[in-house]
């Protein structure tokens, strides 16, 4: 069974840092691009970042560029999101999601999400 | 940046057909994907590449895409279809790599 499990969320003060992890299982992790998508409380989905299978290509939403860093460790079947200079507006559930085949751009499956709360 | 516009809400009686639209400039030239999200749960892909269904998704879910509008159609709507639905495209022509619509709340009356 394909599974994605996020961890690392929690309460952090504005200006602080947090590192999210996503553990993948049930598929050949090194063959797929991966993504982070977030959802603020009561709001819609917002794409955050994507990374190609070999980490050659990395993309960020303008809202997080320069503050967040996506990375992966294919040997550990893990995806990461380092979040620095956190702001109140970064408060959201963060989902990791697997890309479809190269060039398709759809996300399936998604993890269950991890909640990040930025508050003093 | 590319913008996808969805109606905030759609209501339909059980057994009827629900149509949820997703508007975007020349969206017909892009592949559109649709997700269903029930309260407290992660999104689930229900239609990809405009009109294909992942395994396990009922045939009642279908999609189309032409011109400036993509449409998710849910036939014979059931109470369990009540959820938020999001369209999404991959905009490789800009820095806004992935774009989601604002979401549509489907209410089954």
C-alpha cells in the first residue's frame, strides 16, 4: 500500500523555525517527484513546493521563497520541508503528496497532514 | 500568474447531477485535475488529465475541459459526495508551478 506520513508539526513563535518530514512507503520513492501543499484553517489548498526525483529541479511558491527549503533523502524514502522565519500566515495543515508520472502534474496520494501553528 | 476560478458552492438533490466548473484563461490547453476533500481528511484525486478516473473512483465522477472552462460532473449524487472539490493545473510556463482553484463546497440537499 502506498503511504505518506507527515510529522514535525507543532506550535512555533513568529520568526522561528520548524522542519517537517514525510515518510514514504509502498512505492519506489526515488522515481517520483514530491510536493508540499498547505491548507490554512477554513481555507483552500495552496501549493508550497515541489522537488524532482533526483532533486535536480526545485520550485517554490512566491509566498515561501527564500524562507522554506524542500529536500529529500532517497536512501531514507523521506521528504523534508525546512521552514524558517515563520509568520502567522504560515499557520496551516501541511500535506506531502506524490506526483503522478513525469509531465502529468497531478498529486496522488496525499499524506494525512501535519498542523503547523505560528503564534506568540 | 494563472488563476483558476470556482464557484464557492453548489447544491444538488440526491440522485441528481452536480456540475462544478473551473474557469481559467485557455484552460482547455492544459490538463486539469480534480480533488475531493471531506472534512478533516486529506484531499483525494478523483479525476486527472481532464477526464480520467483513478482506480477506485466511481464512474459517476467524470470531467471535461474546453475553451476557458473545465467541468467536474458527478452523476446520481449521493450523500457521501458532500465535500469540497478543488481543480488544479500544472502551469509549466510560469514560476507558479502548481495552481489550485479556490474550491467548491458541494452540498447534497
